[in-house]
C-alpha cells in the first residue's frame, strides 16, 4: 500500500476536472525532459560510434602496435621476432622498414608524389594488417624489385600494373657530385585500396630485402605486432617490453593519434553538455507547474495540515511529483532513443558521402551503459532539484491563512 504523500501526489497529477493549465505545463515539462534525454543519448552514441569506427579502421589497416630499438635497427631481428611471437596476447609479428621518398611514373609526365615506402616481409605482412585484403596481387607473391601502391595514387599518376616507377629516397648517398638522394626503380605488381585516403594516396609497399639492401643492413628497422583485439593492446605491449628489455620501445596509433581521439572525446562531452540544456529548460516548466499547483491546491493543503499532515509529508508530495515528471520524461526519451540508435547502427540507415568520409560509409551509433546511466540520472537529479523550492513553499503554508484566504 502506498504512503499518504505518494497517494496525494498521484491524485493531483491525474486530476482531470480542473487545473487544465497545470496539466499542460506538466506535459510540456515531461516532453522537455524526454527531448533532452533523447538528444543526449543520440549524441553520445553518435560520438562513440565515430570514435570506435575511426579506431577500428585505423587498426585494421595497420598493426596494433610497433616495436623499435632505441639505438636504431633491431639488433637481432630473428631472435626478437621469436620472443615477441611467444608473448601471451600476441597473434602475429612482422618485420618492416620505413622510408620516405618521391614516387614518379616513368611513362607519365605527372610530377612526383611524396610517399611513405614501407618495406614488408611478404611471408608475414598479411598477418599483421588487413590492408592487403584488397590488393590486386597478393602480398605473399611480392618479389624483390616490385612495388604495391595505393589505387588512389595509381589513378592520379596514371599507373598500371607492370609499369616501371622511380622512387627518389630522402636517404642521401654521397657520390662524386656530393650528397644525392638514392634512386630505385620498381615494377608495379598491383594496387591496394584501404578506403583511407591517407594510405591509398601516400603509401607504397616493397620487399623487405630491397629496403635492407638500400640501407646496407640485414636487420629490420621495426617490428609490427597484432594482438587478440583492441582491448589487449595495452597488456600485450607491456608484456612484450618486459620480455625484450629497456632498450626497446613500443607505440600504437592511439598514442600517435592522441590529439584526434582527445578531440573526439572533448566534442562528445561539449555536445552532450549543450544538449543537456534542454533538460535544464524543462526544469523551469517543472518549477512553474508545481508553483501553480501549490497555488491551486492552497485550500487542500491547508485542510491537510489542519488535520495533522506534517510539513515533511506535504513537501514530499511535490518532490514526488517532480520526480515522477522527470522519470516519465526520462523513460520516454530512453524508449525512443535506444531502439533508434540500435536499429540505425545495425541497418546502417544514414549513409555518408565518400568524398567527405572515405573510410566511414554510414553514421554509426554505439551505446554504452555508462552513457545511458548518465542520461537517466541527470534528468532525475534536475527534476528533484526543481521540485525542492515549490515543495518547501507548500510545506511552509500556514493552515489558518490558507483556509482564511478561501
């Protein structure tokens, strides 16, 4: 059986014969809370989705983290690879070397394009990066003297499979004419298309032996590592470094792209805070509706106080009304926003133009229980705070004055 204050609060909110204006105010307050909760949930899900999709696409095209030696090249590549692959949480590891240069087509008159030349081991490169899934020629067949380039770069320079291209490395070579960039010619083995423009127009892959010969070494410059999942990157990285010793360092894209992910987080909370103002605006409707209700029920409150109702009981009547308005509005907002986010993400309802987001094809919505908890708790807190002043005003009524005013 409900308490006295709960019974009265429910009767006042459900009264139909009079107080039409108050009922309209209550509906506006409830609708404002619902709209605010809906906007908060959708915004947080949207920002979570963009963050997760960007991170997912970046890590699918590259390894989860890269291991390097503080002194430069890996001292003993084979032994280091063996130690890394034996570390719990590591799925695959592959040696690489990275250089920068200018790529120019021998048949096209187009100016040279800056590229990042990544030398890979064809036998293990595919195990650490899914960028080779789209390669027109399998990376496992990549031979010395061959190169894989991005489809976007190939289209720009009008390059076709079998063409010969020249790469001028930014690594200088001392000759009779002084310091000159090292030049190398490669045969185009095929193309890849990651749908990330930075990769498709600025990356190229060659055989690891070609890069070692260019650097006059037989060791890799770095080792790429793939773990069991994104959540395992941190523990696996720490385990690898503990096994290899203090002379090694490890970095991942979350660190190199830290400003990007930090900006997405800041944008999420800024947008959420701005849209939370809708809830605060609805709080004014709660205050107004309860103040009007106190005024309308002044005689009833005087009778209740005269017959023994305590000021605390009267105060709780209006606090409960404020909480009920907030709870109903929150429930409506969650009931509308959560299914919408789940369905829009599952069926990919909102598509994005490729010219704007080349590696995210649709608007993703990812819900987190912590965000839902925040979206539910904030309106209830606002509703409770909004109801405090009208409730205190009702509790302070003098029953004699209330009855005499009638």
